[in-house]
């Protein structure tokens, strides 16, 4: 497993790196799905340390967690607890997902853009309706079942997930969390 442990404008010592590696191995080792790589970023926000953790599993799933605490070890432990809670919550589904899928999740490339936000509502009407692109990135769209997509969205703590439905080749599907707490699914294939 590959680890990338870094700090934004703070020094990360060898002892902290060793602690992070052993804890991630302990947490992930309890659950199915072999981890391929882990990204851990520490930063400082006021008087608190912030730890953002992303672990990619060989099945294509991603587990993300964020922790905050006045001490750097405690902030990682907080993120680790959240990650373990997510994995524990989806343990049965992870086992089922692992058994059903003999091949890793297929990913297809796509472009992702960041558009400039409008400055305010008191502005004059813009001359053109074309938004200004301020960043362009490469992103991956996974091919998942609807259940796997919902699980991936929950594990990532994301408000929505774009995916290709593996059951039917209908193009891009979206699952999202609705305001009423339920999950919505957009399928471009009319029935």
C-alpha cells in the first residue's frame, strides 16, 4: 500500500507518519477490500489541527474522513474513528460488493471544470452567458450498480455521485441526497 502523508505549512515527523500508517492498516485490516493507497493531509486552522484522510480500496471504493482537534495526533485519531465508523456501517455491503465483483471498478475519463462565481447580485447583466473557466482537471467516472453508487456517496460524505450504471448502458447516472434525507437517483433511460 502506498502512503502519502503531508502537512500544509507544518512539519510532519517520522513518529506521526508511523502512527498514521499503523492506524490505517489496523482500521482497514478489519474490513474486506484491500487498500491500494492512502492520502493524509494535515493542516492548521486557527488553534486546531485538521486531518483529511482518503483511502482508496482495490474495489474502486473510496473512504474519506476529516478530523479536527487541538493536538495533531488527536485530530488524526478523530478522522480514523470516523473512517472506522463508515466502514463498520457498511461492512455487510462491502463484503457483498467484494464477492459480487471479480474485477476492479471500471473507470472512464472525463473533464472537470471550475467556473468563476458571480461577484454579487447587484451587478449588471453579463455580456455573455458563457461562464469563465478558472480551472480544468481530469476526473474519473466509475461504473457501478446503483447500490454501490449510494454506498460510495455515503462513504465519501459527498452530496452527490456521478457514475455509469453497470446494469444498463444508459450513459451517466447521478445519485444525490435530497433535502428530506432520502436518496434521489437520476437515470437518463426513460422506462
